[in-house]
C-alpha cells in the first residue's frame, strides 16, 4: 500500500480516504429492508452496528496515517435517500446514524486535510442537510451533480 501511495503521490495525485458510511456498510451486509425495519424495532442494535463500523473505519485510517500515508481529503458514500426523500425520517437519522457520522467526520476533520469531508449520497437529502452539516460534512455530492460546498456562514 505504501509503495502504491508513494508512486501516486510522486505523480501529484490527489489521495483520499474513501469508504462507505456505516449505513451503506450495514445495508450491504443485512439488506435494506431488514436494516430499515431494525432501525424501528431495535434502534440500539443498529446504533451499535453503526458504531462498530465507524470504529473500524477510524482505526484503518489511523493505521494508514501511522504508516506515513497523508490524505488530501476524505470521501464517504452512503445512499440514505431516494428521489422523493430520505429512506427514514430526519429524526431517525439524528437518533440512529448522526452520532456515528459525527464521530467519523470529527476524526477526519481533526486531521486538517486540505479538502474536508465530502459526502456522496443519491436521492433527495434536503431534510438531512442541517444534520449532515452538524455532523461535520463540508461538501455534499449527489450523483450527476456538481459538489455543493457547505458553509457555516
């Protein structure tokens, strides 16, 4: 990995740490319907699963940084919406997923990468934008759209 990093960096490539967010990871393991159902029926279990994914993501990023890999930014993806809105209520986002997002994004933002946290998602996430900003994203990218840089101003 370090050899590939050194090669790409020497060519001026932009290096990002990119993984699927905890929602996307969990959905890929248990499926979308079971995930959404369990978010309602056993939210503590889902929060625990999300937190476990985030712990792994943070440890992996830290391990790479400890080996001399310097990231120019981070790019996370999680399809939490469809074309008519979120797959769950804004309150469900705030209660179940936002704490994990915040811990992950805070970790990345704390490392002063030149490009802050970029979050890719498909669908209409307008109802979640205030929460995503609060969680720490600085740029929202949706499929076939130019990135939208978030500002606290």
